[in-house]
C-alpha cells in the first residue's frame, strides 16, 4: 500500500472543524470545586462496572435512610438564564 491509501485529516481538515466549534463561555468556578470534579470523573472512569454498581447500591441505601429519617428532596427548577451545555 502506498502512503496515499490512508485517510488523513491534515491541518486543512482541522481548520474546517475548528470553525464550526462554538466559542467557550467563561464561567466563574471555584478552582477547588473544579479540581474535585475532575478527580471524581477520573476516578469514575477507572472503576469496573461491578464497582460502579456497588456505588449505586450504596447511594440508594443512603438515600433510603435519609428519606426514612424524615429527610426530604427538594427539586430546584432550572435557571432560565443559564446557558445549556
């Protein structure tokens, strides 16, 4: 096979894609909160499916105990001024 037999997305293809990307919106985020969220996402990506299922069961049990002890869940309506991601 010759080199030209492969599909290649060169710089000109990347430039076309970059034009279609919407600009990022600046949001004030506490750096500690952002770091914790990134850490949690990274940890979740490394968990096996069975480990994730175990965490789901644990969360359900904690929620049931919370509700059984008189706790209530309050639904907060979405902010109409917030931009969707």
